[in-house]
């Protein structure tokens, strides 16, 4: 159902004024675009919604053309660029979304789904690397192929122009403050540069005149993403590239203090692996100027009942007893929804943002982040977080 | 654990595989209200007609070792299917969805051509049948959740009928599929209106069993929606207003949308043809109601299908659950098209053994299940639509009357 979100800028309610099927980013509307815009408004009208109930109009449009949509966002890959010369391939994909795309703020991420084969759609979150976008604008994501990540590997190595992807709307609060402060610190490592780069590009496009301290860690110059573009940034962006394999020092509080003595009073955005983020958080000692985003990686299943279960919604943490997640949640005083308690009714399905679990019925292990699991038949193996 | 395996026969049970330890049958004791002419034995019928009430137990049918081995075999069938899920299953359900949408759009459009009215109704009826049975029921069981497609996800799917998905999933996927045929727990035994089992206490209003069954058939989608209110549990005080309110709110909202679409907007869009379109939509809903009612009633109510008591199913193992699902369900034979239109609920046995595997796999695994049943000497209840329906209707009639003394 169409929802004009109140928090996500003003973009959300402008959607009806935009053309029907993407591919046109011009700002002046020709007669065809006006017609399309009328069609689009019609498709989103309460009457069409009522007529298409209960499935929704998109379920009919997609059968005619996978890019036709009144609510959902889909996109075609229009350009594929290899970013690095060493290590796992890193690729930037330019996506042309349906005009249902409401735009994004720099630093946000998007849920992106691809179909591997024709059967299984896998959906993962990716930071957007292009500057802030408006409704229907192209966006880019920059993806590093990770051995254990089927989606990232596919996108980085196999995606070709013309491929169809499913998108959500942009989400995330890792975004620049408005109005912009006079100083900013950006800290990133590896492919954590992507949302930070979206911020840098946005700031440059807006003609930002303040001071940016941009501290980035890569393994080597060959691993460095966006190297050419970073080299041409104007002088108000103080870039510090650290190549750790070439002897560069990993992040420390002192190193940052040498660059920006009063760093804890400066709006700071840090994105990278969990290890870096922890160190940065320690350095900032709880300062509300720091905002972070880190990657979740598939966990290694230990095969034993160890580790801690975090029930993220209730903020409860308990030591893993090896019982099913449902039983452990109940033991911890939570009352998750459940039905059959034997894995057939799907009532208890909950999201598992990270951690490895084993299905107690068939022994299958699942370490994928952001997967939906039936908590009545899955027991954690090692640390695990469940949205309960 | 004991179960009441067979009831006083009002007709021979449907074709079953031989029970290894058939209980002594005393046909002379039969007190069926049915006329004798229905009491012929089909040629393929391999079990002596069991005509008097008796109880048997799973332990009579299977030793503890056999029981566990049977359960393991069922688990193995399930795992094999799950491991092989892939492109064909995805292509199949997407093809069915395309057909359903096609029939739906065609049906709606054909109402603009008055002479094509019967065609429009037929088209819309098929659309609703496919939507509810092969797509809706099965998608909401989570059979296609592995595809990761929000349009085919058990958590998101909503179907073209009065019952809101969320209410129905609780009553069906959980209550009915977990407590299948346990008298007093499975609310689908007679839907709180009909007396469908000897163990349900007879009350005077059960004299109306055939009338109520007919009304339920005609208004099936309304009945299914209201079923989730659990009126009998509200009356008994087991269920309070706090639990009922959200259920009722969802029902009202969904019914509002369905009525608005089928009885206001689509008829209004055809202008002067309003009454014809209105009537056409009503008939399409009726056709779907009749079809769904009949297929569903053949799933658990034909003679020979076992019911269970709460006591005997306490602390049930997974293997015992499998056997209960098997003994508590019945299949319908038919063509491939028939199976699709029944949402493969014609393979009710396989559906109850493996509710979360794609329904198109049921015909494939049916041979294995049946073969296993034969090896273990377990009954496998199947018959033609006519046969199973006859059996159900006779039961509806017989149970309208109070039990005779001496039973």
C-alpha cells in the first residue's frame, strides 16, 4: 500500500508527479511523460488499489513487464565498473530504478534482491555509493565479492547490464545532519567506504565549504576503491589513506587525535568491519557526535552450544543453552509468538540479523545474516542475534 | 496411545491398503441409517469392511521400532524433497499465478460483453479457485517461502476470499495442522456447526446437520472467515474480548474490501450492466465456495478417517504425529487438472504429512508414502471424488441423529 512516510524527507510525497517507467531523468516533462504520470497517479489511486485488492496492482503489472510498478521498486543494471586491481573483485553497479524509487540520503543503504537461477531470490542490504538521489534517479552500489556471500559474489563478478534487481526504499539513519556542520570526520575501512563516499560526493555536489577529515584504511593501493576520484578531491577534504599491508598503522585514538585534537566534538561517521567500529567507539567514549555503521558477516558455526543469544527487540542477552531459540526466549521471560512448535506452521518465524543456527530437525546449519528462521526448530550454534 | 480407528460403517471405507491386524468385524451389528444399496464392496477394496465400532491403537498397527522407522522414512521423504526444491517448483507456481491473473483479468473484462456472461463467470470462478487453493492455501503454508519472493511469501500473501490471511494461518496452519482430528482441539471437525464425529456429543440442533452443511457450502468463504472468531470459545469464556478484537477487526476490514471490490466497484465500472456483473461476481464466489467446501470436506470426513482424543495424543512423538496425520486424512483420485484445481488437497494425506513442501510435489511423493503404508500395514484412504463425497454426505446425515443406544 502506498505510504507517504513522514520522516524520509519530502521526497516521499512527490512520487506521483514522476514519470511512469524510469529511464528518463530529465526535468522537463514531454507529453508522453505527462501521460505516464497520469497513468502512474491512476495506478496508485484508492480505486485501483481497491480493485486490485488483495494482491495489489504491482502483482498484475509485473506479469506484463517486470519493471512496471506502482509501489515496489525494481531496477535494471545499466553499467558495470570494476573498481580494484587486487584482492576480491570490487564492482560498481549503476542501477536505473523504476520511478517508484523515492530517492535516498547520503549514507543510507538499500535492500537489494537478486534471483540466483530463477527460483531463489536472495536479499541483502547494500550501502549506496552515489550521491543523494531524487525520485527515479540512477543510483550506484559498490560491492566487494566475498567468498561466503552468494549475493555479493554474484553482483561483483557476474552482474551484466540489463540484469533486473529488486530494491526496497532507502533506509538507515547513518546520514548527514541538516544543516551541515562546519567540520566533519569520516572514517572508513575496506568496502565501508561506500556510504562515506556517498556523503563525500553529496557534499562536493552541494559545494560544501567546511573541513572534512577523511580517514580511510585499505590493505594496499591496489585494494583502494575510488582511488582516482579521491585523488582529485578539493583541499578542504583532508584525505588520509592508510594502506595497512604497506606498513600503515591501524586506527588508534592517538592517530586520530593528531589529526583532529578535539575529534570527539566533531560530527563523525564511521563505517567498516565490526573490529574497527569497536575501536572507534572506544575512542569516542560515548560521544553523541559519533555515528557508525558496520558490516555483518556470516558467522562461523561452532557446532556447540556456546556463545550468547541476543534478543535484539527486547534487549535481552542470555548464554546459549543449546535449546531451540523459542525455548531459550521463553526461559528468558519473553513471549514470542508460536504455533506448532515443530516447524510446520511458520507462526514463530523471526528475523535473525546475525549468527549461526542449526535446524534441530534436519541438522542443517544456517549462518546467513538477515535470514528469516523458524525459532521453534532452530538452536543457536555460537553467538546469535534474533529480532525478538 | 489408542485411537478410534473406524466408526460404525455407513458405507464401506474407501479403498485402503490392508491393515495387518484387522479387527474382527461384525457386519450384522451395523446400524447404519444408510440404505443397503450403498453397501457394496468396490472391486479394488482390499480390507474387510469394518462395521462396528472398536478401538485400535497405533501400537496394534506398529511396534515401537516400526513406528520410529516409519517416522524416519517420512522425514527422509521430506528432506529429499526439500533438498531438491528449485527452478521447476518456482516456474510451476509462477505459471499458476500467471494463469490465475489471466483468468481474473479475462473474467472481469468479459462482463462488458453481456453474451459472454457465462464465460466471464467461469473465468472468474477458476481464478478464485486457483487463487484460494493452489496458490493461497499453499503459499500461506510457507511452501514457497524458500523462494524469497514477497509475492509468494507466507507472511505477506493475502487471498481473494473473505478470511484474512493472518487469522486463517493461525486457525489452519497451527490449530488444524498441529491438532489434526483431535476431537475438542481441531476446530475444523465440523467447524463448530456440524456434528462430523461420533465423539462429538449429539445435541438437538444437530438434526439440522444436512441443512447447516448446505448453508456452510453456499456461504463457505463467510463461514471460513467467521470460524476464526472461535465463537464457541468466547461463549465458554476461554477467549476474551482482548483476543477477539483484533481478529474481528481484520475480518471486518477484509470483508469490507472483498465486498467493495466484487459487489460495488467492479459492477459499477460496467455501468448499466451493474446487475449482471454483480450477479456474475456472486456466482463466481458461489462456485468457488461449493468447490472448496466439497474438496475440503473430502479431506478429513470420509468414512475410515480416524479421530483422536486429547488424552491419547499427549506427549506425542514426531513419528506418532506422522501416523496421526496419515490416519486422519483422506485422498481423492483424479486427473492432473483436478489435482491443480483442488490445490492438490486431493493429496490431503501427503499435505498433512508434509504441509510445507510445494503441493506440486504431493503427487510425486504419494507413491512413496503409499508404498511405505503398504509395507507397514497402515491404511491409506483414497477414493474417487464421488465415492468420498458420498461417504461424507452419508456421515453428515447419519450424525444428525442421536447415537443409538448400546453403542
